C-alpha cells in the first residue's frame, strides 16, 4: 500500500491545473482562473426551489424479465422552509421483459399504478422499446442487462413528472433536477425537450445539480478539484461559483458551473442551467438563485449540499423493507396462478450470487 500511494503521489499532478476538457469539441470551456471565480453575494428573493429525484428497485428478476417498483418525488423549498406540493410523490410498477422481434432480442416495458391519476405523469411505453444491442444501453460489447434497461423507465418518469409539476410553480422559481441535464438513452431527448419547453412557457428556470463529477482538465486533474485548488488560493472562506463550460449541442444545451454552497464545507459541485434561460439572467438574478441554494445547504448532515436533494433522495428511495413486502406479494401472486415452476426456471438463472452472499453472512 505504501508503495502504491507513493506512486500515486508522484503521478497526481499539482500546480498546473490545465483547462476543462470535453470530448465533444462543440462544448466551449472557460479558463480556470481567479478572475472567473465569483463570490456569491447575498440577495433577498422570493424565488422557490423545487427538487426532483427518483428511485427504483427490482422486486423479482431474471435475465429475461425485471419487475420493479419506481418512485419519483418533488420537494419545494423557500430557503430552509418546506412548502407542501400538491402531488409530492408518484409510485408505479414496471415490468420489463425480453422478446424476439425483427430477428433480434428486444426489451419491452409495461407500466401499472394503483392511482390512475398518476398515468399522465408517466412516460409512454412506446418509448421504452429497445434493441438489446442499442449502443445507448449496451454494456461495452455485450448485450444490455435487463435491470439497466428497466431503470430507464424511472429516469424517463423523472423528466415527465418534472414537466407536469412546473404548472404548480411560480414564474422565477427554480427547478433543480438531481443530476445533469444530459440525456443518455434512446428516446430520452423527447422528455428533456418537453421539460425545457414547459419550463420556458411557465417561466421556471431549469437546472440540475450532480452529486458526483467525472470531468477532467487537459492536465488530467479532476475538474472540480482543479477549480477548488484555484479558489482556495484566492479565498477559501466564502461561497462562490465558477463558469466551466458553454454547451450548445442537441439535448445538452447548458451552461455548466462549479459551485461551493457553504463556506465551512470543502465540497464543490457541478451545477447546470438550461443555456438560454441562464443567458437571460443578470448578475443579481444569478446571485438570487445561488443565495437560495446556499440557504438550503446548511444542514450538518451534508454541509454544502442542498438539503432539498437529501430530502428528495430520502422520499424517492425504495427501502429494503418495502422490497421484502413486494417480493412476498409477487411470489404469492405467482403461486396463486400456479406458475411457481415456470418463473423459478428463470429466477434460478440469477440467484447463485445472492445465495453465496447469504452463505457468507451465515
């Protein structure tokens, strides 16, 4: 370990932070310099923040099907004060299964929810039909794993749900999605474009804050680490933001910032705004939004990270106790249909690893 740590120490650069590096040449990066790091000034504002996150877990599954519980939640905040949303949470079940069509293996998904009012918040099943070799879902050179494909339903539902809740927000409010404003999967851009159009129509500013970042600089630095290093040389005892890049490409039309949201925290996050909306903001309005995030980022459980996203993660998360209940329910329904043997043939294809884990625990 000492040998490897010494080697790493010699390989991790220091001093020359470089500039932000993006694979796509159409993303324009900004220099990382003290001139671009801007202190967030306190501004009084009645803007509210709406945080959206989702969660899902597999109830039962095999290589050819996956039954999942999905949940999407929105929490609305005015600084540290919670505002109860009219519909704060939706839940639904999805069943993703394989089929052989047009001489290939495909994955299809059906959706069901107890509350029929939730249907309008859910994506179309037509958009969740994928070739198992679709490059956006494939695992390297291998066929896409069905559990990964099943999680796409929840992802699409986050965009769709967010589009619908905009009507309950006020002009000037800010929608904060958990993660980037970037699409990854076939058909996903449709839902992001719908959200962008609705946010513009309702005057709600669309943004996304990421828990993690895998961005780099041209010298191999982690990008957020590089910005933090430069910022600390200037003034580490304040909240600040730094423009990183301007992306003007299809389905990723954003301004990317690095933000530090609590002066006592060492954490720096990637924060994105829908590009056209950000360009319409003046310096005072940018500070209003970021100052509201600062008010919401003072909880000691994770200082410098918006509590609204902690809250959204908590209420969107599918717990193990819930999972155990629905697993028992699913097995009961399968048994009632007299189909235990049929389902067991497929379920047993994937259960050896879980059995080994249980044996180790014993």
